[in-house]
C-alpha cells in the first residue's frame, strides 16, 4: 500500500476559472507540494521551474536567519547579556 497525497485541487477549483478536471501533464507529483494545480503555469517550463525552486530555497534560508535574528537577542537578554542602551527597542 503506497502513500497517496491529499487532493487540494478539489478545494482550489471552487474559486478557479480554469478546467480542473485533469491536472496539467507537466505536474507529475514528483516535487513537494505538487498536487496537480498550477493555474498560472509557473511550472510549465522545466528550466524556469528549477530556477523558482532554487530561489524559494534561498528565500527560506533568509527567513530562517531572520527568525534566528529575532530569537537570539531575546535569549541573550534573558541570560544576562547586556545590550547598549536601556533596553532593546522592540520591548
């Protein structure tokens, strides 16, 4: 018995103007989040799709660094590390 992905296409087609009966031929389910729905056609060209995947990974890494930059000063301040000024500007 194999893994079957849930179909988000059914709920997405409620608000769509395109034909949702069949997924596009270029969406084979081999990538994470590929549920057979691509109304804008972003993944139609394999080269462009590979570039978008790379850019998305870069954005995710920046987001992780941003989250670390928010949490780190809070943890340091709670453990007695002094900062210049009275307090952090976000408190």
